[in-house]
């Protein structure tokens, strides 16, 4: 599941408040051009066709832009909902809350139960399908009560990746207004910058389960290790990093951008201590550097 779609089974964990930044190396630089009236017009027009939307809101650049624009266009008929489960890092949850307060979004948190679903915990190639299904089970009643549809922050660049969650979205009738408006990730960042959103250059932050090697069980303990190890690496000065869990959560494969590999090597003892202090038995540094979706290389090896 992507950083934009891991949101929102579900007893509300908190009520709606009144009402949160560096680019990852694998994403194209956002355009410095001001957002065009045409792009804003397309997105505005798409949202106006809805009687209401429940935005699956993770606090990432895509869902944040969608939530802000939905609120501007639909007012009280727009609700941003964040999914809370062991796969959501505490720092991302806090950032989503802060953004919602800052920009006046109607915001709820709901607890999702994907961790209790055997198909999700098994971590096969279709894990994201089961995660999204849990998300829609939680958001569906809210959308029905509002007479609204669930809206995802999927952009055009997302469509070519391995994302089984898109099948679940199609089955449930969820909409993707950014796709319908023809917006790429670079467009999202440019529009966000023009609107003054603090998420304009926020790095991608996929759910923690995306760090667990396919075929290894997704457990709360492994997710806790990943979250703690990545937080420790950020404290060491690596704002863009991934800790990939292998061998049942005993081996951590650390990815940092290629330009940061020499410094990570120099700090290898501190990196090793930080990662092993999070609960891993072994720590390795991937010399290929950081790239999103690296674990998808394992997909051909999975049983068909």
C-alpha cells in the first residue's frame, strides 16, 4: 500500500478536531512553476461532481492535497479519515493530525483490523488487497452515512506499479479524483506548493508493512522494529531511509540514497547499534541505494 492510500475495523479512535518536508530521491523533482488554473480547475470540477467524499487521508502529499481541495470545494460534505493500525508510524499519525488542524479539515481516525486478518499477515503478493479491504470496511459506513463516496489520493504515476489495493478500490467503487484530473506526482507537489501546503515536498512514507519481505509474516513486533530503526536512522541524519525486514524480522537491510552511502559506511558502528537496538539481530547496508518498491523484486519468487 502506498503512503497516500494507507488510511482510514472501525471504532473511531478520536473525534474530529476543528480544524501535518524533503523530497525522496526516487521521485522526480517537483516543478517550480506555479500551479496552473487548468489543473486546479480540473480537480475542482471533478470534486464538484460528488455529493460528498470521505478522503482516505494518510497525511502524505497526495491525500493531503486531495483533502484540502475537497474541503474547499465541498465544505462540510468532505471528511478526511486516517486509518490507525500497527502499520502506521506514530510520527505519521501525529503529522496527519497536525496538518488537519492547521488547514481546518474535518478529521477522524478509525482503527482498522488488517493485522487480525490471516491473509494480510501471511504477506503474500496480494497483501495490499487485504489491507485496502480492511480500510474500505472501516470507511464504508462513514461514507454511507454521509451519502458520499470514498476518495483515494492515487495519482497517475501510481497506476503502473504493483498495487493490488487498486483492485479492492475498484470492487468497492472508490474514486481517484487526482487520476481523473490527470495529475502526476510532480503536479501534486507543484499544486501543493502553490497552495502553501507544508506537505509539498514531504518524502513518501509507505506503510510499515511495505518494509517486510514478501512471505515473511507481518506482525506488530516486526513493524515496531522497523519503525524504531528508521526513527533512529533519521536521528543519525538520514531523513530518507528504509529498513527492510528479512528472515522473519531478524535481518535489517538498510537503504539510504546513494549519495548517503559513504557517510553511512563511516557511521557503520552507530548505524549497526541503532538498528540492532531496535530489535534486529543483524544489520546490512544495501550498496545499491534507496529505491521505492525494492521488495517487488521478490514477487517472481513467490508461489503462484
